[in-house]
């Protein structure tokens, strides 16, 4: 009788595309909350949901190009359980981080919010088209 092998533990990694519309951030929030809950990620899930929403909103507003979608990838990295939130869009330009909160203008502060929540933020050009904006958020055990 063969010895049964223990199950292989998979590193949580999930991705999907969304249309370039303002309904996509809501869907991304729902999907992110569900995935992180299913994965039992130990970080602040609501912070991760807000970060995802900000990045997806930026892509839907600033990365819009006819015939293209935006992509969201969530992955819990093996090294320390850090959550990587990646949002890709077809535009190569990276929007400048807004610093003003006056003027009655809503917007321009999303990336500042991401940083205020403790995420490491970077971006890179994609091999074929566009860019990826990545936020990394530490789990509760590593953030305090």
C-alpha cells in the first residue's frame, strides 16, 4: 500500500481583470475581502481592501485605453506573509502623487492614502504594454 503524501501547501496567489469603469473598484473590494478572508491573512484586511480600491480606481481613471482592461493580482509572499497588491493598466505614465487637499477637488490623494496605511509602494513598466503599480502590506505580526 503506497504511503499517502501530505497535501502541498499552495502560496495564495490570485488575479483577475476588470473593465475600465468606476464600478470596478467596488468589485475589487469585494473580491479582495473574500480572498484575504479565505486565505486567513493575518494583516489588516480592511486596509488591504482600501489600498486595492485606491489602486484600481487610479487605473480605471488614469489608465484607461480603448479595448483594454485593468488587472488585479493578490499574492501572499512566502517571505513573512507580506501581501502584494498589483494593479496593471495599459498606460506607461505614472500619475504624480497629489499633495493638495484644498480647492474642493476630490482625488489626487489615493497614493498618499496607500502610503499612510503603511504599504510600500512601487511601480514598473510591463514587458509588453503599460505599467504595474504594486503595494506591499505586512501582516499584523510583522507590522508592529
